[in-house]
C-alpha cells in the first residue's frame, strides 16, 4: 500500500498489530464514555466518587 507501506502480499504483522491495538483503545474509550453517560453516575466511574 503506497501510503502506509504495508505489504499486500502477506507476512506483514504491522496490520493485525495496528487493528488489534487500536480496537482495544476504542473499547476503553467507549467504556469511559458509556460510564460517564450512565444514569446516576454523575461522571464517577466504579463508585470512585461515592461518599465514605
């Protein structure tokens, strides 16, 4: 591929590494956003802001 210089013939491990690594980052971001938007969370994740 001209822009990324990834091999299209196979054997290039950068492609699955890129997809796997960034999919994990997207998953973490989605969890943070959904936690912040959850009803009654007030922006606190996993009771981190619960009164003691």
